[in-house]
């Protein structure tokens, strides 16, 4: 009988790559350049590029060479990671906007383009595999990207592939590593998209210098979110649908790399945004595809993309496409809040667009009238931004639940209605006008549309943007033909969370009503609350017990809230460690300064909180203050404001506070706000939001989304702490956050936005326990420490050769990282509710069992990290875990492990003199934790080996000698040629040699001199001559500056002129010694 699983084998990486090459050739018609592993490659193939320039750009051979040389010269300017952004940006501009070539003396130059964006079929599309590229420095002289996509001979995409059992994150990390200094950085000068994929996880993509956390999974739209206003049928047809291409890797690559789409993506969906290169997310790409069709058909509509999903960049890309595609087009962007106007204007400027900001209604009318009268010319300016509430129009506002927050602000529709009524005689707006209305949910669509047509003409195109849902009562009104028009694209909160564009939010309703005045009761309460804490954490908390007492004994609600927040900053790792911070929403400016003054009394918070509101700090009028009695609210606000800003102006202080909050969260722990910064303010470190204000609907939605931004692996959720019981309809075990403060929204629009903190935390803990058990299950019984070493590292009984053991350990890297990450998830999940286990339903027995299990897996993780040699690489990661564990898990090794550096693990070897010579040993506890004598031996070996490996680039000769010694030592021990104590003794001696410089000649007084000595045949004079030549000629930044690097190279060549030593090898050693600064 045939094996029913014979076709179920996981394809190897090679098989995966072969299939990808085949499907891209068969279905997307890429021409195969071949396997390029046997040649060194640049990011362009000159013969193909010149052929395109001659055939499709009408170049002569001389002109083709001139254009190619310009590209070649730009690429040559990339000499490291520091220059990659600037060179890539310059290359992109040349690719997109073309370059000029000479047509001969006396004739005007000719513009030529490196690709044909208008006619994609005119371009040449090639695919190559195993593309070998020479490294800038390093012993491994080459890197070899799996697959490279070329357009007209220019490398525009790099793809790293993994088999289904390996995390696609490995491919992402390969792309990131290859861009780093000393790698193949120049190859990425022309690259626009970086992809990593596997058959189990699909395709993730980013661009140059994209951090791992920002790589996104490609996702083609499904469903009918992309409709024309004139048709009931979806206007977007999914290419290569899942019904025909079930393999996600193949489907996604065919969709992304379809030649026409690839050219369009490169041309229209790339932006260099304030020093960061960005490409469109899937939601942005498909929204823009749908919006283009609307614009061409003169149809309006609304783009609803939830908070944090890149709405501003969507505006920028759409404006760019309109201005470049539709003749005489002009774009006007209207906002109603200062911070939004600034954010959008700066976004355009960062993207090299130059909007003109209207400073008054008269200025707006003048610009709309255009600066030229000829019909065949483009009216200027073509990009205008305008802010509503600066125009001095004071129309009463009545707008549902948000009217209080919009007091003294003029809605867009009323502003434009007033402008329309005061148009000068004979006024006519010039050009084809497209109006973007940001936060369109705050408008009355019919009024806006009517006013817009009066000002700008009947064919004005109106596109609304919103990051929040629409009120049920406004949906039909705003999406009607008479207002904006139907949906162009929707991207709701739950979709963004699934795509990991934003974070999930955890909700907790808090009360500060409890008052306890009896000291004895307070002491009992302290013991109960801290019974799960370690002595260290308990002592730290005890020092701040006055804070805890305030929570339960203060009569003043503000004092109790402040005390509770301080407790959070004592116990919650992200707040305590300073990589996360918080926002506090107060109900009024007066209340905000009451909070600020309360925080200022505590030395740990003094100078680390700030109030940012619309209050300008003006001195109170006679009617507001200066009475003989106690200070009025106006006087108190003014006094505290002046105290807070010190010698700064209000504007400078606000800028300072926001910058510190965003970039130095540990220095600006809390921002206290009322009406500002609850929209349009991105602060990835903001993790907690405390609400002590009556907020509803749009204002509340936008506010809580301030803490949903991603910020690396450590930040897993945003937390909302509600002191106003905004969702008072929640009863028992049924959470329905679509009622209460969100009752005006349709339930499906806010579904999944908030989740109960404790319930979700319990789910996280249960899942984390299950996951770590699943990963440990393949370990052979009885699952002792050595069995874990065999599975996650290497089994020396099966592989006795030291070199092959290293290979096996490297092969098991992915398994270990999965286990490390699972243990980290378990620690985070446990510490999130360690003090509240009873509240989520665990019995005392279950709580104790879980505590022991978390400790056990943390010990296993640490031991495996040591045994494999990973500990040095993961030192920062481990410190983060220790910060969590030190509060909850007693570990006798905690303090020692936390202080580990390259050699400190060796300090566990004790030297005891007994009169007969030095005896060495390891304490029993440590030996047990590391899996016995064998575990200690292998752990020491791996750590020393890791240190030796670092000498590959800085001192190749010393690397060779020490590698031979450590490998021989372990081999002799495993073959029982030397005893355990002798092994420890020799490793100790070896590490002492590693730590010491060669002092045989006092002139060799630094690492670089010693490295030159070792690699120049131990010739002291020659080493010193080369060092002196480098010292004389090395200018600051020579490592990354080609011209300065060549000067150093020539100096070394001159110093070695009478020898056969490799100049490039010696130059690489000099460059690798980063401590050498001329």
C-alpha cells in the first residue's frame, strides 16, 4: 500500500526557489538571466540597460553610455550603511525623473528615462538567482541573494526565500544584514523592494533600511470594498486568485511582481519621508487604485482608514498622482486642527512636495484664482493646504457628542459657506480642482458640497478622509451623491490589528473610591498585594509605600488617581524601565494643572511630566482673579503654567515636551492633555492612556488610538485605563464596547476595538504555556537538561567532531529562537497578571504551579543560551527579561547572569589553593543548572568560541590560532584525553591570553598594532610602519568615504611595497578596528 503522506514532504529551500523562478517565468513572463553564483555582480547589467536606452529611448551608443555612467557613478558613492539612504534617494530620482544626455555641441540636451512608466511592455524584465556580490569587508568575501528582479538591467527587487519550516523572519534578517556596513551595501543602491517569503507565511516586504518590525505581509483585497459609484460590481479584479493559486507564496509573488504593477508601484508608491524610505502598505495601495478610477470619472467618495494606518501618506501619493496625471489639476487639502495641518504640511514637505499654506480666506481665494491667465498653462500653486479655524469666522457649532470639544473651532462646511458668501465679483477658480477634506466625519456633507461648488465650480472633486467611523445617523448623509459620495476604501481597526499595522487595545475601568485609614489594615493590604513579589521587588515597593497609602487613604480624587498612576510606574515594566510612557486626559485645563502640580511633588516625576493644551498662559483678567481670598482657577492655571515652562516660550515648551515624549520616553513620563494631541499625534512609546474626562464617539476613538502604535517586540498592546466609567453598560461577563461612549457608531465599525485587560491577559498566559510546552514536546524523555541541549544545540554523542558540532548548532538556530521567543512571551504574559492571578480565576494551587513552570522554562532558556553560545548575542534581550523576572521569580543566578559580559561566565570557576596547587571547580548549583560537567564544558566552549569568532575581521591570524586551541581542547575532553578539571584550567588560561595584549614589545600598545604584528609575520618594525602610515593619512570618516579610503590604501601599499602581503587584507583589518579613530 502506497504511503498516503508520500507527497506531503516539505519542499527544501532549493525546491522552493526553483518553483518561484518557474512560476514567475511562466505567468509573469520574466526572462531568466540564469544562476549568477560564479560571477561577481553589480546592481545593474550594463548591456541590458544600454539596449533599452537605444531601443526605447532613442539613444545613440554614446548617449546610452553617458546615461549608464551617471548611474554607475551614483552607485559608486555608496560605501556603507550611512550613505545608502542618500545614494538610493538620488538613484530613485534619476530612475523616476530621468537624466539628460548630450546631443552634441550647440544642441540642447536630451531627456532620457531608465524605465517607461507609461508603457510597461516596453521595459525588459529579468530574473536571476544566486546573485553573488562581493562584500566590502570580512572573511566571508561574498553574499548571495536568492533571487533578484531586474527592470531594464537595473536591480529593483531582492527576494530571500525560506522553506516552510523556517520562519520568514530569517529572510527579512538576511536582507537587513546584507545592507549593513561591511556587507554588500552598494548592491542596494538601486533596490526599491526587499522581499522575504515562504510557502507557510507568504510574502513580507519592505524597502532599504526598513526595520524588521515594519515589514508587512502582502494581502490582495477580498470582497467588495472597492466599487465605482456608478457600478454595483467591484471595479477591481483580483489577479491570480486563491481559487486558482492556492499557494500563498506563489500567489503573492505573482501579484506583487506582475510587470505592469511593479513599474506602477516603483513609480507611484515610494516616498522618502523625513530620512526614512517608505513604500505603500497593501491597504494604501488598493485604496489609491480605487481612488484613481474615481478621480478619472470625476466621482467623489470617502476613504476610511483607521487611526495609525498611514492616512497622511495616502493623501500624499494620491495628490502626486493627480497632479502628474490629470491636466491642469490642483489639490486643496483642508483641515480643521492646527496639529493636523502641521502634520500634513510637513508630510508633503518631507516627501519633497511643496504645498502653499493659505493664511486667510482672502489668500485662499487669491490662490484659487490662479497666478496666470493663459488657458494652456498649469495654474499655480498646484498644491494648497488651508486651516479652517484661523480665519476669524465665528459660527455657532452644534455637532452631536463632540460639540464641547470643538467649541470655538469652525467646521469645514461652515467655514466654506462663509467664504462662498464673500467671493469677489467675477471670481472663478482656475484649473481642475480636487479637494481633500481631512477628518470629514466632522462636517455636514450637504452644506460642504454646496459651498464647495459655489467656490470652486460644479466639477470640483470632493474626497473625504477619516480615521474614525461615521455616526450611524451621518452614514447615509455623508456617503450620498449630494455630499462626498460612496466609500472609496475602508480599512477598519480590526483589519489593521490583524495585519499588525497597529496594536490591540486592552481596557480597564478603574475606581478610586476605596478609603482605608486603619494602619493595621493598610499593612495587611500591603502583604496581600505583594505576596507574589520577590524580596528585591518588595523592598523597592516598600520604599514607596506612602504612594500606596495615598491610594487608599487620600480624600481628594486627583491625589488618589496620581498615587495609582505612580504605583503603575513602580510595577509595570515598560513604565518603570522608561521605554514606554503614558498620556493622561483631563477634563479641563484647570484639572490638568492640578494633576501636574501633584506629580511635581514627587522627585521621580518632577520635570518629567508636562501639560500640553490650547491654553496660552495669558495673565488672568481682573474679572478672573486677583481677589483677596484663595486663588481662583484662572490664577492657579497661570501660576502653574509659568512655573512649568520656565524660561521657554509656550511654543518652544510645547515643542520640547512633545519631542521628549516621542524620543526620550524615560525623560518625559506623562503628557497631560485636554483637547490637543488626541488627534494627529504619533508617539510609538506611548503605551498607557489614563482617561479622567467625559469623552464620547470620535473624540474618544481618536484619543485611545494614541497608544496603538507599534514600537518593537516589547510593546505588545496599548492600555486604556478609564476613571470615568465610559462604558457603564458593561455588565457581568458580557463586554460590549459598542455601547456607552460609542453608542452612536454602528457596532460592526468598532467591534474588536477594546478588550477586557484581565480576561485577555489570562488568554495570553494560557496560550503562552501551551506554546512553550508544544515547542518542548519533541525533546526526548526524561527531558533532563542534557536532553534539551541535545535537541536545541547538538548531541556530541552523535557528532563528536568540533567543527561539525558548530555546524549543527548553527542549523538549530531557528529552533532555539522560537523557544527563546516563546519563553519571553510566557514571562511577559505571567508578569502582566502575576499580582492578580486570583482575579482571573486561578486557584492558589494553579497559581503556584504556573509560577514554578515559568521559572523552570526561564532557567532552561538561560542554560540553552549559554550552551549554544547565544548568550552574548542576546545580552540585551536577556536584560529585558531579567527586568521582568526580578520582580516575580527568585533566581539565585539572576544577579550573576545579568552582569555577564564576554568573559564573566568564567568567573564561576573558583580557584582554591590547598597547598598542593590550584584546584578549579564550579559550584554545584551552577553545574546542575547547566546540565552537569558536560554542560559546563560545552557552555564554556561556546562562549569562548563566540569571543574568538569576533577576531575574524580584526585579527585573522589570532583568530586562526585561538580557534585551533579551543577546538583541540574540547575534542581532547570529549575523547577523555584530559580530565574535567584540566579542561577548566586550560580554558581559564586561554581566556586570560585572549584578554591580554602581547606585551613582548612595549611599542605594540594597542589592538590595531598587535593585529598588524600578528598578520605581518610578527615583524614589529613593519607593523609599526604600516600603523604610522595609516595614522598620517587616515582622515575622519575614511571608512565610509571612497576617496579618503583610497588615500589610506595607497599609504598602506607604499609601506608594504617591498613585501608580498595583501594590501586589501591589511586595509580590511584597519577598517575593522573601529576603536581606531584618526
